[in-house]
């Protein structure tokens, strides 16, 4: 291997690592979005359930 071959090989390595880092960031955002959506669904469901229970008088205490 000549010095030119070694220089071109070294120049390719950071680009591959940068692409791997960018590829790793994509699924992280997807996971965070799924968790946020699940929390939103759970919170909305809890609020609707409490509202429905209150409206039919389950919290009346009589």
C-alpha cells in the first residue's frame, strides 16, 4: 500500500462513523415519539375515564 492509498482509506473511516452515528439517531427519535404518543394516549384515556365516572356520579359520595 502506498501513502496515497493509506490517506484515502483514513479519509473514508470518519465518513462511515458519521453515517453510523446519524443512523443511530434516527431510531432514537422514533422511540421517543412512540413513548410520547403512548403517554398521550394513556393520559387522555385516564382523563376521559375520570370525566365519565364523575359525570355518572361515581364520585358523589352519597
